[in-house]
C-alpha cells in the first residue's frame, strides 16, 4: 500500500502558489512513477475522487479499479451547489466551511473524527476557497462523478463506500445507476459521519481487499 499527502496538507511541504486538480494529478503521477507501480487501485476520499478518475484516464488499464469513499457521486443537489458557491466567497467562506464540518461530523462523537476536523479547520481561507472552486468546476464540467466515469472509453471497476448522506433516495439513485452499468457498485456503511475510513476502518479495509482480490482473480 502506498499513501501520500497532497501538497499543502499534513507533512507535505507548504503549497507555493495556486494549484488545482491538474496539479494534484501530476503529484499523484509523480508518486506512482517514484514507486514504480505497474498497476494500482486508487482509494480516494471525497473529492480526491476527481483525481482518481483522471488517473484512469491517464494510465488506462494500469488502473483496473477505483474505490471511492464518502462522495456525492450523483448530480449534487441545489443546496450543496449553493454551499460550495459560498465557500468561494471572501465574506461567507468561513460560515460555509463550518456548515460542512458540522454536517460531516455526524451525530456520534468520536475523538478521531474531531481530531481530523480540527486539522481541517486550520487550513487557510485560500485553501478552502480553492477547494470550493475546484469542486464546483468539476461538477460543472462533468455533471457528476458517475457521468464522468461513464464517459470514459473503458470505465474501470468502481466501488463507492459511504455513510452520508443518509437519504434513501441517494442510495436508490446509485443502485439504479449500478443496474445500468455493471462496472459500478455501491455500499452504504452503517456510520454516522462523512469519514467512513475513521468510523468503520475494518469495514473499509475489508472492502478494499475484496476489490483487490477481484482484480487479481480477473487478471489470471
């Protein structure tokens, strides 16, 4: 397993100047080249999934599958679009951020989730507004992640694991899409927060292992 942090995050060097999805893709490709990975299954949380999709577009069958975590993979609702618009505002970004963090936290107190949110809260206005810009740009360009995947010449196997939103309609929409596209699967985990990997790490790990095993079996 290879894990890395995006520029300007965690222990990575501070980001000098602006960047977006295109630069994040180049960072990911640099890590892949440095690790000499012939084949990989990107496991991407939330909007890092846009980079995962671009990795498939760039590397083709070297990326046989994707595991996407906690993402709005269908066309976003108007409320979310409005919130992401506010996130880009000099005046409203902080309130929009706080709304997102409160929603993501869920109803079950967990120290690891509170720690993650505390780290996210420390990011600058520039970083949060950049995130809003890149998220809005990707949805505007593709409509939704599943639409972007469907438009690839040859979509990979895709598993979406998530906890939020809890709406039955959201799960039903993904199941309808899966019924029409045999390369897509969805599983809603019994978690309260936006952070399945923190709230249900064993379930997420087992699902990733199952995807890897399936890819290995299909390659034989």
